[in-house]
């Protein structure tokens, strides 16, 4: 998932508008217009937060706290899917009497239509659905009205059967993504961001003015019985204004002129906000940070010198000053050593609590040892280009990393390229990218959503996502086997072992997990109504205002 | 200054610039002064311009001494990060960058004299090295503009006809784009892929890229006035006389016309340098100029913007240096222009 973390906006011209005051409404801000306001297309957190409350897939996440919030529950489906054929067939039944926000009845066939829209619109999520039987052919043929043979629906009974080409243990999580959310069967095969399609959820879109604002209002066709476990919205209207200045957003939340800011607090204000509104602040708490399902790392291309030498890769991991890098994120990066982040099944807590083979991620690096290893590997003075994009704070991180490599004994130079072409550039084999900045925010809490980044079978000459070019037979074999295991709980220890194996091999250099924040005005009941979902983050429908 | 006015100057008709002793003497015995000596005499009387020139020279001297400051005083390099380091301030250990990423302010001591940036790099060291880069780019770009603009202006103005049409068309194309827009477009493209022209290869992060971009952008601003001047000069009697004597075109251009446009170039030089430095800062601020980790005043300002409230020194210090440099160059340039030809009104306007 793409995360737009604007650290500081430049424009101070556009007001956040509205401000707070209306008892049944809140005004919140985002720094930029969401990529899309269409469940088939939206692939950023700016879009996912509103999608989460307006479009319901067949499965969804439990609206609970703790570990349960990462667990799935039935959404528009009556129950969790029946899995057969060794994990290749999923059978679900649609709840009875469901209606979209415009009053149109929800039909089982709408699910196939939603998936067709994902494929037809070339959504970023397309790869997740190509495992459905016939999906690849449907995509290749380009006939929007054609059938996807792997999806069989019955509008009368509400039954939905999905046949996969091979077992895919993460598929239930795919069914819980907004891309799988049902929209009316007559929704056009086009981007509907300007006039979002009706959906099933606590809220519905009532107004969209691109690059200025969009408004969510409670959905009259959604009540507490529509989807048991999904509460109705507490606040009547959520107005989102687009304000590119994060500094201004922060100031307005401090002043209670704005009820919530989607972006992290501007670095300039973070100390003040923590001192006043943090957990140990001088005023009533309305700011908190939470660790996301994310991982920040440097790829180490194991096919190109000097990182084709395991000793050099190990030296980099040993010499990396992770707490120093965390300072570049204004404290919003939790130093870590694990590839899988906290809250992810398979996460190895021991790696972050003193058992990391490369040293305590919270402690000082073993620079002398790293220098010695680089020397022993004969890589001293080896030329290294460190790649990074120009989206803050990446340039700073890239420069700091290059400086650390130089201290280890390499001859590193940072190379910053435009964010719009960064991944294509480093993912192209002919570029020969040796090392550089990468991060990954999980699309769902399943380890496979991270491990595809190191799957040897996914290496390709262009648009490669396995930037380290990890092609380890043990990892490949385990990924294949674990991908067929339908019960994640039963194989969590194997994922954990694989996570530790990957770290031990030093195929990449992880250095932390990103923390995001919730900062609200004093109108919102911070203590009781600001729950976080690890994938979607802020759930507007569960917010409530303080009793006056 | 053209030949006629050179003669007039030599005859002493510019009496307002002569000293009282000279004026008191016999005009017939008054020594003749060349145009450059006259210019110097006029410039000497413009104290403000001279002061500005001195300020500029001091800035250049400081920037040239960057390695001295870095090695002998600060003990660091412009690229070295000190994210986890601590410094002693009033006997107390202070983090160069705190856990929330706030860098230390000016210590007014040898280490971090003007504070640190978000990466824990010494601002003073980066400021001086950044100044070197900015000045180097400004000077190189200005000379590049002068070389290209002069050649194109001479060719178009002297040969006229088809050469003039093609060159004018080329200049109009460049002129048609707003300076910053063209700079950002060229700078971004070249920074990404570098430049390969036959055997010449320039890496995208080389300082030569912004130098080249800026030099190209300002060519029309020089070539057009030069062309106009050459068009007028080629019809003058001394050129006709040279032609009548059987001089070839190249010889006429270099021996007769070029010396007469030299004063224009001298006037343009400081103004071009100032504009080039300013444009470099703008492009670097927008990410299309000097590429990290190379420091420049523009990149330093860009890096400091997000901390403008809690660490204003990150933007104020390079900004002040930029203002001082550009202002001093502009004032000095105006002085030179007035000294060379008090009637002229050369401006670089865009």
C-alpha cells in the first residue's frame, strides 16, 4: 500500500475550512486528494480510510482491540468461507436483505462485477485476483462483459463460489480488501472517484469536490443489524478538506479548529504536541502513536558486488546505526531487526529484544567489527551507489545510510531520483541498483504479503520487487509450502522461523517499523473512540464526540 | 564603448571624471586615458559599488577557505552525519539531533558553529562548501552564457540573413519559456539520466548539469543585445574601412567588432553571475539543481523548510548568504555599468 507521508506542506493558502462546532459533524484534513474514491482503485491510506467506512467486502476485520483487530470476520457474507479442494475453493453466502446506500438490493453477482472492475480498470490490486480461475484470460481478452469462470454466483440464493488456480492461504485477506467490496452491478467500468458508487457501510459519500473536499454522511440503509459486529456511525457527517500544509493542519488541530489530521504531525510541532497532548502531556490526551504493519529496509542486491558477498551484507547489518536513522523520522520510526513487523503473525519479538544476530537495534552499531568484516571481504573502498527517492524523509535517510556505509569502509554515493520513477528505475535489471531505500506497508496481516518481496520466483528483469534478488532455495520452498496452508495459526511458528532465517542470511538490512499517529481535537472522545485498525488505521465510524 | 567614444574619452571631454589637479592644468598636456582606466576611475568614486565588491570578495574568500574551516576547526566534512553524536555546550552534553529529529542550534564554538541540520551535519561547513558550489556554478554558468551568447550574437548580427534567422528562432524558443520552468524541466530530466553527448558523459548528480542548464537558459538574454549591437556596429565607418582594406570577415569580427562589445560583456558579467546564483538556488530548492549530498544554499534552504519554526537557522543562514551574495553582486554590477557607460540601461529582465 502506498502511504503518503507529507512531512510539511508548502501552501498556506487553502484553509482547512469549516472548523469544528457542529455537534453532529466533524471536519478533518488530508494533505492531498486521495488517489481514488473508488473501491476498485484506491490504493493509498488517504483513500482506504474513507473506503473502509463506505464499502464493505464479503469479509472484514473485527472491530475490536488487541490482537483480535487483525482477525477476519464475516462482512457482507453470512459466515466465514467454507474452504475445500485443498484450499482452492471458497464458498460464501451473501447476507439477506442487504441494500446499498441508494436503496438498491445487493446481489451475489455484484461480487463478480466488483472483481471485473478491478481487472478492467487495471487496478494496482490486480495481481491479488489473478489467482482466480479464468481471471488471467479475462484480463488478456479485454472483454469487460465476459464471464470469469472461477467466480460462480447465484443471485437467488446469494451463494458465491470462488475457484482458485492453486491454494492461496492469504486469499481470505484479499476478500477483506476494499477492492473486493461490492458495488451495484451496473457500476460502469470507469474511475468513479468524482461520483463514488453506492456501497454498504456506516457512511456514504454525499459530496465530492476534487482537490478541495469530500463529505461522508451516515448511510440510512445501514443499521446495527446489517452487519453484526460493525457498529453504525456515531457522528452524522465527516467532512474531509484537502489542505496541503501539514503545519497548518497541526496548528488547527491544536487550536481545535480541525477535528483530525490524517497526516502525521508536522516535525516542527511534534515536541509541542507530545508535551501538551501526548500520553504524559500537560493537557488532556488527544495524541497517540501506533506502530503500523510496515517495515523500512535497505535492499542489498545479492547478485552484484559487493553485496554478492554474504560477509559484506552481514557487515552492513552490523554497522547500521538504526537509532540514528530513527531520528530522521522525528521519532516516528521504531528501530527493529525483524523483517515481519509487530502485529504480524510470524513476527519474531526476540529479534527486537536483544537476540538480533546483528546487535540490539536500539543500541549503538558495532562499527569496528563492520569495518573489519569489510576489510576481510576485500571490499574496502568498493564503489556503491545508494538509491533513494526524493520523497521526504527518504533523501535524508539515503544520505545518512551512504555516510554510514562510508564509515564502514565502502565508497558510497547517494543517488536521489524522482519518486515517480524510483521503483521502475531500481526494479530494472539494467540499472544494476546495488542498494537503496525501500519500505513496505502491509496490505493485510498475512506474512505472505511481506515475503513476496524476497521470493526468488518473483524476480523479473523489469518492475522487479525483489530488489535484493533473494533467490534462496529454502525460502522459495517454504513460501510455496506455506502458501498452501489455509490455517495461518497452525503455521505461525514456521513463518517465524523463516523470518529469522531471512534475517540471519542478511539478504537485506531492516532498520525499523513506521509509527503513525492519531491527533484529534478536544471535541472527540479520545479515550473511548479512537480505535486503530492495523491495516486501515483510523476508523471514522467509531469516533464519537464528548458528552457536553 | 565604441571607437568614437573611445577617442572622445581620450581627448578628455569626460571632464566631470577628472581630478581638480588635472582640470587645472593645460588640457593639451593632459594625459590620454584608455576606456578601462576611465572605468576604474569612475568606479573608484562609487563607494557603495566598491563596498559591495569587497563584500562579494569576502564571501568568495570565506567559501574558498571552506576546507580550512572543515579540517582545522570543525573537524568534519560537509557530508558527514552526526545523528548519534553529542557535543559539549557549557559543560553539558547535548545531542546534535534529538530523538524527535530536532537539530542543535548555533553553538558559536568550533563544532557546529552555526548549528546542525536534520542529518546532524555541520551547517557552517555545509554553508561554506555550498557557497563554493553556488559560486562555482554561478561563475561557470555566466562565462558559459557569455561564450555562447557572444558567438551567437556575433554570428547573427554580422552575417545576418539565414544565420540570423536560425539563431533568432533558436533564441526565441529558449526565450519563450519562463526561466524557472525551463530550468526545472531541463534540470529534472538531466539530473535523472545525466547527459551523453558523443564522448562526453556527465553524471546526473554532477555540478556540471545545473551549470549547463543555467548557462543555456540565459543565452538569449545576452545574445540578443549583442546581436543588436553588432548589427549597428557592422554599418559603422570603421568597419567599412576595414572591409575596404580587404580584411576578412573573421578578422573584422574579432579585431573591430569584438572590442566594441567587450564593455557590454563586462557589464553583463556580474549581473549574470548574480542571476545564475539565484537561479541555481531556486532550482536546487525545487530539487532540479545541485543533487545531494552536494551542498548548495538552495538545497540547504529546502532541507530546512520543514523545521522553520523549531530550527529557523536552517533556512535563515543560507538565505542570508544568498541575499548578501546576490545583492553585493547586483550593486557592484550596477556600479560597473555606470562606470563603463553612465547612459546605458542594461538589465536582465525575465
